[in-house]
C-alpha cells in the first residue's frame, strides 16, 4: 500500500522578518531601560528577564512548530507539534468526502496554525501555503490539513479511493 508523508515548518521569509523586526524594539527598550535604571533592583531585573524570556519563548514556539501529515491504509494522520503530542487520526470510515483544494488561509480561516472557525468551514491545521486536504467527516465536521505536495496527495488518495468517495 502507498504511504504519503509530509513535514512542514514555518519557513516563510516574511515571518522571519516580522519576528525579528517585532522583537528589536521591545528588546532594545528592555535592555536600555534596565541599563539606565538607577537602582538595579531585583524587581527591575526580574521584569527584564521575564520579558526577554517571553520574547524568546515566542520565537522558540514558532520555530519548533512542525506539521506532520501521513496518509496510509488506515486513514489520514496529522500532528502539529508542539500543540499535538501525538498524531490525530481520521480513519477512512469516519470520512464522508475528501478533496485537495486551494483556499485562502486569511479570508477563510484567519491565518495559519490550528484555526477554528465559527462558520461552516470547520477547523484548519496549516503552516504555510494555500493548498489543503479538505475532509468532510461522517459526523458533519470539516477539517482542512495544509499541504505543499498537492500532486503526491492526490496520487495517494486515488490509491485509497475504494475506501472513500473522492471528490
């Protein structure tokens, strides 16, 4: 049986630039404020350290994010580390319809990551791009999993079309 595997990370240049530029002013303010403080009190030191740690943690969180997708004879498995500690699985019998489609991450889901919508779009789990595996589940829920390998996904989905109706 065919198996599809994909790993995606936040590698967008604009995101790296935004993170760096968005951190320069706060870090500069923290460091210059601490250096110009008359008394280097424990409170001032603690506040500076907490602020710098928070900025660092945001960077680590974004750079450690990995979206893993696997499609095999059991179903579709996905994990957005570090938010999911293990793979989440949608078995073929849980899936009513599936297709690979182009979507607008901002307009349809409000961006990238794990995105919940109040509309009928359902949940999106994505890292980058605008192509996704759209699942409509038997229970009526919808899930979109981002992919950068449209052709490979379509090929492996056709391998399992006997398990589900492919749109």
